[in-house]
């Protein structure tokens, strides 16, 4: 390096020659070796400058060689700092790049950064040699360009390092949260603080009942936690009403506290702050402040599977999960689902499906009391979004009722419209009905397996049809049907009414419907998009018993609110 003519081309060619000679060394090792060689050759100049303040001879020699001026110019190029960053990247490479993706980007920079470190050291070495030999050196402009280049490289490395440190903090927090919920009992106040802020003591939350701030340690100590998390600020009125009833019930014994964590995008979207302010004005429980960036976001999304729908996790005083997503329990049984344990869920699932999720959405008092169902009567629950289909269904049902064969056999059945209010289709009741069906399906599938959910999945698959029906005999579901096929079966009553003496009304109806289904299969969809928490990975088709395919659905709401269902 010391015997080269000055010039940009010389510095570049010398750098390439050095790299060829050091092929068997890693890129960071190459940079360190050249930096060591440079320091060995020219460390005396820095030595003179350091001792010139206390040693007269050193000061004289430094003055003669104009060391302070030369060192000031060469010190502007921060050789060592870039090498420190590279070494830190290597040290941090113990982390998996899947967990710390920025580390992969930083490691890819090492060859280029090492080249420029060596190139800069070569150029500096040539400049020093020329200076000490009294030879005309390189253009001052080039050294300034190297200074700017080194500043740019350092800024890039600093940005990488900052992002890496943030991602490592996220990884360490994620591991800590997993350990505490799975293995090590941890006070619920510490767990919630770390989940929200990543610190042992989080900023205070807002008590919506008083609109005052309170620290987690002050209100949650030795209590169970109902943690509500949402990525959306358009929580439905139906869900809010359910949460109110839960809150009023748990406050009677004061064993639970409820906390809502809204996940706000950064930066917030237009209208987010107004929506947030409205919600905290109508809520009664504790809420995380609007501008909070949730530290445990990865844990929420990967471990607790937070998606678009509300997630409601119930934890005990030692941060053990007592129920992974109680929102499904509350949408079906509301406060009856307390205290939100798996034992309570299993007990509630022993109740009849129709009793739990269908009867309460009818407007017939006799059915609400289950008198008819307990009498082993035939009941047809029905609904749909197409008024013409519903009218046709009701007309066909009345025709079957009036048929002489029906009367001769002494057969009767009740018609029970679902989602109606005073004779009119009520969209709110209909929305809650389908919400309850999906929640029941997910719970049943999670706790009892896929074979326990065939009737429910069949019903859900008919949601987009013009209409649907559930035919029951007492508490037993005989079959679920929908669309034009059940209308066709009813129109063909004359073909199957002769079997009613042998099979009964519901049995002969089912037999004929199954025959029609076998010859007219079409694609079936069970839509569970957006639900948080556990959802089944595989669903058996309610029609053909094969595993259903899964994929991605793209949705556009034309600027309006997203629709989950």
C-alpha cells in the first residue's frame, strides 16, 4: 500500500489485489487484517499526537510532521466504527433470521462495507505515504468523497442495527410471554404490563367508568383478567351489549377485571381517534391509551392468533390461560358462560344446538319456552335473505299442511321463522343468529371434533343461499337444507307423502331431500374468514364428507367498513 502511485484507480486496483490475496478469509476478517496493517504502519503518527501535550520531544516531532492537521483529516473517515458494526452483526447472527429479518439484510451488506473499508484504508495509506515522502498526493476532493461515502455507510449500518435491536427485543419479549403463559406462573400485572409496553411497569390505563388513569398494579392485583383485543375500532353494537352484560355480572363479585387493547395502525387512519374516543365514552372497563404501540403484537398474532375479529382471552391471577377465546361463548350464552373455563364450555355444549343458538332468534314465545320441542313435535325453522324465497317456502309448507294425506296420518308441524321481528325481517337479529352459528361451530369443532359439527357446517354453507331450513323432531335435528333444492323437495310432496306412514313426516322428507341432493351436488362454502383464536385447519364437507379445500378470498367494500361474514 505504501509503494503505490496516488490516484483513485490505484486505490481501487490495490484493493482488488488485496482481496484476491485474502480469498480464504471472511469479509469481516479481511477488513480487520487491513485495518491492523494500517495501524501498525502509521500508528506512530497517532502516538505522536497523543503525547504531544505532555512530551516536549513528541510535540516538536508532531509539529515538524504537521501530525495534528493530517490526523484531523484522516480521522474524519471512521474506519473502526464500521468494523465495530460488522462485528456486532456477526455476534447477533446467533438469532434466526426468520425471527430477525433485518439481520439478513445487514449481513448481506458486509462484503460491500468491507470493500469500502479496505478501499478507504488503501487511499489513506497512499495519502500518508505521499505526505511523509513529500510526493504530490491524491486530489483532496477524493478524500472528501471517501468521507461522505463512509458517513453514508455508517448511517446505513446504524439503521440496520437499530432495526435489529428492535426486532431482537420483540423476539425476547415473545419468548418471555410464551414462557410465562406456558411454563412459569407470573403475576398477571407483570404479564399485562410486558404485553402492552414490554416493560415491568406499563403506562397507566384509562378507567372508562371514571375517565381517570390507573396503573395496572393498582386495579388488577390478585384478580383474573378478561382481556379483549381488537384490530378494529368498529366493534358492533351487539358485541358491546354482550360485553356490558358480562361487565355488570363480573363486578358483582369483583373477581375479574376487563381490559380492552385496541391495536391502532401507525400512523392512525382517518377517523380512528374519533372512533376510539366514542368507544371509551360508552365502555365501562379499562382501556389502553390511543397512542400505545403494543409491544407484544407478535405474541398476539402468532400465539393467540389475533385476526380481524375480536379476541377475548381469560387469564387467572398467575397468567395461565383459562379460556383462549371466550368471545364465542359470550355470543351464544352471554353471562351464562361465566366463569369462562373449558369445563363450563363443555357443560354448555351438552345443551341442544337448537336450544342454544336457534330458538332464541325466533319470535314465537311457545318455542322460546321449548314446550313444543319437548313434546316431540315436528318443527321447521327457516330463514333467508330473499323475501320471494321465504314466501314460496311458506306457501309450499301450508300446501303440505292442508294435504289430505297429512291430515289422515295425523301429522302436524310448526313453522318457526328465524330473524323476524313483528313479522318483518330484522337485520340485527339475523346478524346475531349467524354470529352465534359460527361461534357454536368453532367451539363444537374445537372441543368435540369435526363429526359433531356436520349439521352446523351445512347450515353455515347455506348462508349465501336465498333461504335455508332446519327440520327437527323434538330436540333432534333430522336434517338441514337450503336453496332451491328444498323448495323442489316440497313441490314434490306428492312423490314422498306415501312414505309418511312408514317413516313419519320428517323421516320421509329427509329421505326425498337426500335423493335430490345426491344428484345435484354443487360447491359448498363454509366461511370463517377473520375470526381470531383457534379455528379448524380442516373441515369435512357436510355434503360429500370429503375434506374441504381452503384458500384466500379478496374482498372490497368500496370504502365502507369491512364485512367479516
